[in-house]
C-alpha cells in the first residue's frame, strides 16, 4: 500500500462526526479503499492513542496510518 495522503483523501469525503478522540468521514462519492481497492463506507481518523471505538454493527475493516494517526476504512458486511 502506498502512503495515504490524508488531506487529499478527506477532500473527497463528507465530514460526519468529530470529537476529541476521532473524526469520521462518509464516502459519498465511491472512493476506493487504499488497502483493498474496493469502495469503503466510512473513514475513521483516530486522533488519540489509544482510542476506543464503539461499533453498532458488524464491519470489515482495513487499517493504515497517515500523518501519525491511525486510519480505519469501514466496509459494511452484506447480509
């Protein structure tokens, strides 16, 4: 996987949530995941180390790092 350009990536995404620990962006324009090359649903940027996520649904995850932050690409599992 190439280095993730976080600024370029989030410029194409829609901000959805931000708090002290994380920032969440929704992929509304079908951007491909840099890890697996399939469309992802949300990008979670972890701003604190460690960070805790409370997931309300089962997801497949791809992970990476950018600018010193962990980044998580979520993929909804199809039923």
